[in-house]
C-alpha cells in the first residue's frame, strides 16, 4: 500500500497553542494543539513558553519541540482525520496523570 509522503515547509504561530503549518504540496492546516497536550511527551507543551519553542526540523520535515515531542508530518497534513484520535489519547493520558 502506497501513501503520499508530506513535508512541513513552514509554520506561523497564530495564537496560543495554535499553529498554521504549510506543506510541500501547497496545502496548509491551522491546528489548535491545546486539546491534545497531555501525557509524558506532549504534556510539557502546556507550558506556553515551551510550546512556543517549536521549530521546523529540516531533516524530518516536521515540527519539533526541545523536549523531543513531534508529530508525523503526514498526521499534521491530514490533521482533521487524526484530531479526534489524538484528543482521545490525551483524555486517557490525562486520566493516568490524575
């Protein structure tokens, strides 16, 4: 099974926890990450100062944070199809943290 490979090319911080990500095929997604920031890897990004340290990894072609958090660029490209699954994972991670 073959699926398209997407590369993030740039991003802008739109507002707190929200990024507009542009891809190599000319498309873009505006993503509010706040609902998925839970768990050991993504939870630290709830600190806005940490979240805003996001960078574009030019080798992996995706967004990365200093603590090692990242998202597959294909997931970011097709965010509406993946968002509900990430929200559910975040709910489970938050329950474990409580």
